[in-house]
C-alpha cells in the first residue's frame, strides 16, 4: 500500500522476507528488557505487554534478553530460555501469532555485565576484568566453559524454535559476553580467541555455526552486533565491519541489527538524550546511591539525542555485508525515519523507546504518515528494567499478572 498524503517513494506496508519468514511490514520491536518474568518464566503480564505492540501495528516483537543459562542473566525478571519453560514460551508465541504478528527471542549471556547479586555466580569475561559500573571483578572464562556456552546457545535456539518463535536474535553487542570477545579493551587472551580480529570473532562464529546446525531453517537468525562501543581502545567501525564480514560469510545470518554502546560503561552512548542520574541512584542502596550521584554522570556519559543517530555508522556496513539484511536501529520515531531507512537500503527497522511510549505508533502512522512520535528520550524507562520496564507516561501497560503461567 502506498501512502498518498506525502511524496512517498517506498512501499512502507509491503511485507519483508527474512530468511524463512515473512514480516507483514518492516518494523520490529527492539528488545527492551521487560522485567515481567520474576521466576525466569513467561507471565500473563509479559504476553500482554508484547501483544500491545503487535496489535499496535508492528510486524515482529522481540522477547528481550532471554538468558541462555543462569550465569548469563543481566537483570532481574528476565526469561531463562530452557526446555523447562517451554509451555509458557509456546503460549507467548501463540498469542503473538493470534494477534497477527511474529515473535523473536533475544538470546544472550551477559558475561562482564552480569553481577553475582543477580546470577549467584562470579561474572566471567574473556580475560580478568574489573567492571566499574558493577564494581565486580570478572574472572577469565575457560575454553571448556566457552564450549558449554556454545552448546547453551544451541540448546536455547532449539527451545525457541520448538516454542514457535519465528526468529532468534543472538546478542553479540553491548559488551555482553560475546561482544566482549570482540573488544581489545577486555579481551587480552593469548589463545586462538584473542589478538587478531579473526581470533576475537572466533567465539561468535562458533556460536553462530552451532546455532544454525541446531535450528537449520526453522527460524530466522538475527545477530545484534555492536558497531562501536563508545569506549577508547574497544570496538570501532574498522573492527566491527570486519566482524560483520566474517559472520556474514558463514551464510548463517539472515539479518544484522546494528547497535552501538555498552552496558559496561558509557551507557548513554547507546541511548542518547537525558542522563537519568536519579533513576540510576534509585537502583542502588547506601553508599552506592551516593556514589552514583557523585560519579554517575561520568560513568554513564552524556550525549545529546539526535534522530536516526546510528545511521551514519550503519551505512558503513552496506558495502561489506553481502548475504544478510541490515536492520537500522536508534532514534526512529516517525514515518520519515522509516522511509529514509528503506530508501537507503535498510529493509527493516527496529524501534525501542518510541514503542514503549506508544505501542500503537505504527497504526497511528498508518492512519496518518505525518504522525510524530511522542517519545522525548527522557530515558526514564532505562532504569525501570530493574523493576518492570515501562515508559513513565504509559504506566497502564506496566502490569497485569506477574504469576508464571507454566
Ligand atoms: C528500557 C530499555 C531496555 C532495553 N533492553 C535491552 C535489551 O534487553 N537488549 C538489548 O539488546 N537492548 C536493549 N535496549 C536497547 C534497545 O534495544 C535499543 O537498542 C535502544 O533503545 C535504541 O533504540 P531506540 O532509539 O529505538 O530506543 C533497551 C533499551 C531500553 C530503553
């Protein structure tokens, strides 16, 4: 369907093929860790939250951050993607399909972003590493443990396929475990997983190949890949374009969702807009609360918000990625942004905060392409991930029932 009230050159509402699946339009709900599964299981609140986005017009929602193991949790209230939880996961996908959309599951291991308070385990990283945000020292993961992580990714992917998910999104970004391997700042390994870009990409490649073997063409495989961490000495575009090329050459990736920033430090590089120090302080207790008030701005960083703020970097991947599609993310708020992405050869877009603010923004845009998103990038949703993720303006979407349904 072509819109008539603007000079439109792209068929916004045309379906998009992604590997073995077809999306009814190019809009994916980006993962926004939802805090609606206190026991690591699907709840009615989680289903209702995601159904809102599908009913609001997007093509596919992303069940955010499903940990592949207990040690891999990043925040409380996340899903554990294991077979024990499959009945609830099936109800989740069934609800999305009945509402007319598709469901993707983000799979990850938090690595240096994990904390002992949440997982019960000392966090791991490619090498021994001190995380300034969590104030925890990670130990270096062993090769034997890496093999276990590879198998856990493959098992979780199979559970997702059996549960009826249409896609999985492998979290290879934000300095979580896999992307920490890309980073020369964290990865000081002397074995075949450290040093050259080929070596630093090896772990990701092994996970990807094993996941593909496990799910074959039963679902689409998306890789969420950091283009640039915003940290001196870590990953920048010269590295990440090569990582993308190496992963793309496996033929196992259906799309790269291009992201940036890190959850280890300088977090606002990913988000842009207001730095919510009060929000971060509220997640801490005692002396840590004071520490956040004094040093929070230095740790989180400060970056002005700009529409389509990842576009310039994402353009660098077009000449290198030959097989997979590219998903544009970051500051997509209205019809013109989506249109520009499509015109520039990004066949899909992912939206986070704009959808938290208005789950039905795509229906609104469909009715009127002049619709301007209401999200003001105050980022007060950011720290709600430690309780129940929501936009402060749309609390009515926050909670139905937090009881596990399997
Ligand atoms: C509240 C909140 C929670 C988020 N949780 C996740 C997450 O679980 N996994 C992830 O990869 N990104 C997460 N993100 C990042 C978003 O997926 C997205 O990359 C970012 O918000 C930029 O897109 P936007 O400008 O459309 O919001 C989160 C973002 C927000 C605001």
